[in-house]
C-alpha cells in the first residue's frame, strides 16, 4: 500500500517495459478467456470481453502511460494502471475456476491458450484501474486527449509544447495533454537532472534552460527504459526505486551535491527536489508545513 503511494502511477519506462515483457512472452498466443472481476474496471461494453476469445496477441505497445495489447482483427485491450495497479504475468494459473466478481485485488484476468496469462491487479480501496476493449485507440478518452509522446519530439517541437502551456514546469511536464508519458516520479528526476526549480515558469525558461530540460528528459527516460526492459514484471518497481535520485527520497542526501532532499506536499501528492541543485539553495515554500508551524 505504501509502495503504491510512494511509487505512484507506472510511467513511460515501466509501461514500456511491461509492453516489451508481453511482446516477448505472449506474442502469437491466443486468448483463451478474458475475465472481468472488477466490473467498474472495464470501461467499454461493446465489443464484449468474449470478443477477445480466440484472437491472437499480435503485439504490445504504449500510448503515453497507457498499455496496449493488440489482438488479431484490430481488437485492442488498453489499460491504464492508475496509482496502485499492476500487471502480473503467470506461467500458469492454480485453478481453472472463474474469478469471483468483487473479491480481492484482481480486476481483470487474461488466460492464454498455453495455460499462461496475466492478471491486472489493483491494491487499496480507491479503484481507478481502467481497461478498454476497443477497435481504435482513439476511442479511449484519455488517449484521444494525449499530447505527443515525450520521447518522440525534436528539441524545437519539445520547447514549443512546453512554452505553449503557461505554468509551473512541474505541472506542465506531467500534463498528459502537453506531453505524454511523464508522471510525478520522473518529473522530479528530470527537473533535478536539468537543475530547474519545479516551480519555474515555462514562459520564462531561457534557451539554455530549455536545452537542459530537453536533454534531461531524454536521458532520464531512456536510461530508465534501458534499466527496466528485460526486468521481470515483478522486479520493475524495485528497478524504478533504485534509479531515483530525488523522488521519494525526502531527508536523504542528494547524490550529486550532498544537500538534503526536501519536499513540497499537496493534497494528494508531493514533489521532491534538491535546494542546492535546483533552487539556488533556497527551500521552496511548503504550504502544508508552514500552516502546521503557524
Ligand atoms: Zn543536489
């Protein structure tokens, strides 16, 4: 549970790694059964889950933080794992019995024709994992609104997207309509690598700062993808954790300069940063904390 809160939504590198894992394990296999245990997790009703049966998995990919499994006949199972969701691949299932609706963390189970398959699970009580069975990815509302994939852009297009949305860079970088793929954890890492304050305003970034932001974004994400791909799905979260320099490291020393990592808390999230590396040594105001102190 704490893990889900700390590591948050799987972002571009983890979803990319899950897609790579499924491509390697499951491509060519046919769907034997698609069971939906959490009724609210499946957001589409036409085509029904039974439409997936007998179709072969042709590939797996990603739209921003959405995972896509492509089945023959242009059918796609698209999943947004949300905060506490995950995909568990299984070599085999202990029983052939159908899942009991509403019981336990398993939202969706996909059985393949060789006895293997995977479960989409969600821990905790706030159920927001979302699955869609569609013939066109654009039918998924969150995908229709996505901006270009953050790793697909050349420097100039990247700068235009970022400057096109006025606001604090932390919020703009994680806005999926501006750029698809980056969430709370990797935006902390990117801004630390770029030596930028999370509260820097996008329309005031200099050319040099923008160039640093672009480089930091590419390096941080491609490095995380390289470390994640090839990991077993179960080990991905550990891999993400081991690669983080500031995110979820409040109170620990910055690996670059040794200063103490600080955080700013919001209603349902927090950001971490290094004052020496990112804000000229000045701590950012934490509204929640200053309220408590007063
Ligand atoms: Zn530092």
